[in-house]
């Protein structure tokens, strides 16, 4: 997997709007997370962006790197990497384009998937979790990349067979929140100047809204390919977004908005 392609959707800045208003479709809610055993939450002040330190501190402890294979438009397999975060004892959240190409085709599913929480320079301190099933939204599956890009439902979750949440903890989940939040985005960027071997964070307020309905939203962040699927976290413990796409050269990272539809997907089984 050393030559795996770091996935990240890239959007021209001319496609991004400057609208700035919230669009919840129901009451706001937050489901609490769970700390790992013998660990504590990191409530210290942090810089705007940089490498996480230490990886074992919650909520960073829930984040890891996803290795997998996917087919290109010609049906040829290539190795790829994304990021993800633990949301249940045996479930990990990630981006829709990390589990399926969004082409509406059955062969678009990713295969041979493995989640490595707290990955660091090839080390797996919480083990390598085998991914046995993956699911994404019907909107992403059918329309994600078929006619351009439809990122407003670009999220997914996977089922793992050998989790160790005593080591990682579990992220909470927030939905129908106001767009104006302080966001912590975490992932494994692998394009220059990054190498995909270290966990990186961005700490930012809302920058602007983007494409899609409900509108995706962006923060100021220099992370790039390989970051896809990592979490947007609010209140230090709740998943409230997913690293979905970037605007190259603009230090802008965007997520789908989490509304009642997202909560229904979060609640759904495999």
C-alpha cells in the first residue's frame, strides 16, 4: 500500500458560492461520544493546523487511515487511501467516494478495505481493523460523479470485524446544527507537502458555503488528498461533517451538511 493513491475530490473555486446561512431540516441534536479506556480528552488550546500530538488523545484517538482498492473508469484496480473515524463499537465513518466511485455501477465499490486507527509511520497501535461491509447514500451511489459532482451526500460508513474501541474511544454525532461552528478537521493528507504517514488537524471557523443541497460548507484548511473521510468535529467530541472535497490552491476544505437525512443514515443498519 506504499504506492496507494490518496483520494480527494477537487472543485474549481468558480463553482463555490458565498452564501452563508444555515439550512437545518429539523431539531438540532447531539449524541455523546465515549472516551477510550485510561485516556482523557484533550481540552488544551491548539494552533490553526499541524500534526496531532499525541495521537492517543481523544477525539484524535478515534481517527485513522483507511487502505483499500478501487477500480478506475476502465475497471482496472488501483490501491488508494482515505481517512475515517470510529462512530460505534464496530462502525467507522468516512466519505462516500472512499467506498464507492459514485458512478451508479456495481463495480464501483471499494474492496480489500482495512482501517488503522492512530496510524503513524506504518505503526498500528490499536490494531488493523478488517472492514467487512460498506454502505453509502443512494444519492452518492447513483449521482456522486455520474454527471459532474454531487457532494451533498458524500458520506459513508463501514462495518469492522475486529475493533478495539477501548484503545480509540467513539465519536459522538451532531446534526441539524448551525453552520457557524468552531470545527476540528482531522485526517491523513498524502500529497505534497504531506506524506500520508502522519495525522494532521485543522482548527477553523466556518469559511463559506459550497455546492449542493443542502449546501456543503468549507473551512480554512491546507490538507489535501488522503484527507477524504476524516471527521469535522464540534464540541470536542461530536462528528458533524466529513472531509469531502477541496479547492486546490485556496486552502479550502468542504463537508456535507449533516441534517435529519444524515441522522437516519447514521442510525441505519447494514
